[in-house]
C-alpha cells in the first residue's frame, strides 16, 4: 500500500485478497483468493482485474451489503435502510457512504469511524444490534463485513468484499440513484461520515457484556458450569472479604469461555489480566466493598497465572494439561502385579513343601521366580517370616538339608544377605542378587547364634558394573535425543528455506516492481538459487532497474550460459544494461 493514494489508504489490509476477471454485465463473477503476496496499489490501479480486500484484526469501518433482490433493498422496502441506521445508532453510528456495488444493482453501505476497534468486537456488537432489531444477516440478503466468525481452534479469515468504484460501481444519492463518482469525491464523503460517527466504546463494551448466548453448542455440563459462574459473578460485591473469590471466578470464566462468548482468540497472559480487571471494576459494589482496588491488577495477575497453570483449558479445545493421575494408575497396576507374583511364588513353594523358614533362604528362593530384590523388600509383608505367620510348620529335617538356609554358626557363602532397596523392580539375572538387606531384626525363624558373612569385593564389583551400565544407557539416550533434535532442526531449516525461495520466486514473477526489487535484493545475497529466466524474458531496453540488480542478473545469465564470470563491476550502469541485453539474446538463442 502506498500512502500517497488517499482513496486506497482507506483499505489498508491487503493480505489474502480476492480477485476475478472482468465479465460482461450481470454475469457471475468467479472470485479467487490470492495468499502468496499482498495486494499493492499499483496492481489495483492497473485495473486488469476486479479486486477485493478482507479485514485485519482491527478496523476503522464496517460495510453492509444489500442484494438487489433483498427484502431490505429500497426497491422492496424504502424504509429498511433508515431502520438499519437507527438500529446501529446506539453505537454512535449515524452516517454512511452509499454505493452501487456493481452492475448487479446491489448496495454497499460504508460506515467509517475515527477510533480503531477490534474487528471481532465490531462484528459481534453490530450483529447483536441488527438481529435484536429484527434484521437477519444472510448471504444474498444482508451481509456484514467484518462478519462474525464462529469460534474455531483453527485460524480463519474474515470474508472479503469488493473494492468500491470499480467497473459498474458508483456513488448514490439520498434516493439511491447513481451519481458521478470519483475517488476524491468518495474520500470527501468518507471523511464527512467519519467525523459524524463518534463510536461510543462504553456502549460497545456494554453490548458485548449483555450479549445473548452465541449459537455455540455448549455441552450440558459446560452450560451448567457457565450458569453457575455467571450467578456468582454478576451479583458483584455485597460485602467486604469477597475479592479473592470473585476474582477467582472471573478469571475462570474469562479463561475458559471468553472466546466463545465474545469471539476472538482465547485470552492468555496480559490480555487475560486486563479482561479480569475490566470485568471486576464494572461489577456492582466494586467501589464500595472491594478493599483491594489499589492492587487489583496485581491480584488479577496472580489469578491469571493460577488458572493458566491449572487443569482448566479453553472451551472447545482438548485438555492439554497433564493428567496427574495417569502415572499413579500405572504404578498401582505395577504394584498389584508384583504382589500377585509374590503370592503365587509363596503358594508354589508351600505346595511343594519346600518353603524355607529363614528370611535369607526364603528371599533366595523367591529370587529364582524372577522377582527383583527391591520388589521383595517393598512387599516383605507377603513372604517374610516376621509377617507371614499363618503357614504350616516346616519339618526341621528339611531345614537342616536346605543348602540355602544358614543353620549353625555361619552361612555357606552362597547366601546373599544384603537387602537395601533399589529404584524400580528389575528381575534378577542368574542365581544371585545384588540388592539384599540383613533381616536379623525381623527374622524370627533364625537362631540367635546365627551369623552371616558378606563378600565386599563381589558386592563392589556388581555395583560398579551396574553403575557403568546405567551411565552407558544414559549417554546413549542423550546421543539419540541430540541426533533426533538435530534432524528435526535440519528439517525445519530446510522447510523454512524452501518456503523463502518459493516466496521470492513468486515475488520475482509477480510483475510488481516493489516485489521484484525485494526478490532481486534477496537473489543478490543468495546467487544462483532463483530462476531469473522469466524475469529476463520480460526485461527490455526501457526497463528501469538498480545497478546491483543488473549485476545479479548478469551473473545469473553467465552461470546459465556456462561462461566465466566477468569483471562487470568496472562497468557503469549503461554498459551493464547493454551487457544484460546481449546476454539475454545469447540466452534466447541457446534455448
């Protein structure tokens, strides 16, 4: 957009514009959306196609589109448009610019105002006023731009409208008859109407607050939840000591439901804090009963952080907060599985009548079932003689014959007796355990004279091997994570580079001098990447181009023709221009 064109500057948002080829009068126009580059003033002024624009996040005007066959058109109802203006007058909007939109005879009514406003607020408030007055917004009948967009987790665009005063479009007088039109006259009427339309932001805020429930289908639970929040909030302050609870309810309602109640994106961060403060200050009893007015922003910020870090989420989105119960559920399942295995092992030993009476021997027996030492330590209430007392007595002859039980002065050297706990419950490998703890204090099945011996060398070697294995696994995991991160970053960079190249190539082929200049500047910094052939074919002796862009094009053609680079930097602008024309001819001949 070029600022020196006062008419075109009235429509500043040029991204995602629409265009269509010229057609015969009253023929259907096939509009297409262009997302690759913004619409420039020069393209509009060329007039080779019909163009239209959308609204950005903010606006200084709105537009009503009334179809020729609409019941609200003056041909059908001469009082409909005055009634529409009366419906939006509470906002301070009283003046418009009327245009015939095209040869179809439909009307476009432009309502400009001075203060910049959020587009979604304008759309929602005007829709409310018009529908409350009995007017139904419907394509082909009565359309509002910017249009009220239903909430969606995916970003969406406002509808686009045709720019005024293109072929078949004219200003109209008070009787809606076409009059002589020009851009200057349109701007003059725009400024006059803009000066008269003093949009009342307090009324706008009140309309949004009193807005009826939007046509968004709440679930039964969500509807009940919202109703309960409204019941607590709308009563405001009725006594001292209510600030903390009210701010919490305001924060909850604003964070969860604001975007579906009033439109726009879900509120977060500073926007959430500002809305909490605005709602609180507007509630009844705030000035009389709230004793935290001097720190209301600080208190609102605390509640905003609290709700953002809680389990609540924006309505319409899936819950993104971590379910804290999932790890506990998994752990509980693992715990129960371990206890079942221990019970089954004890039952098997009892049925075979080989369950040892001593804690150490019984521990060693259970290891043979693939149960880890740390798991046995955690669940010793299922197998330790000090806890498991309702078993039938084992004959003493069996105890003396068991090589695992230590009956006498000392153990046999094959009985591991260390039982300190470990993290996790890994199954044992082989016939020995690395994690045993002495059970002398709990072993009611051993004689007082029993003693055990521990091989420190064996324990130390096993611990060292375990430590080295864990360290190696950790290093391997870190290396794998780093490799994945590098691959993702490389893919991201390659994708971004491909998008940038594609964007610059589109700029180069657009025919717009501003976009071409930007593409050539990029090509100069990144040689032999863009395909300059189409641009070179359009280049002729009358083309104006910067000297550095000439050099870039020359270098590209030399590369395409497999010629050695020339010291063209010693040439002046005219010589470079001539050289490029010569290379173009050689390029065409070679093709």
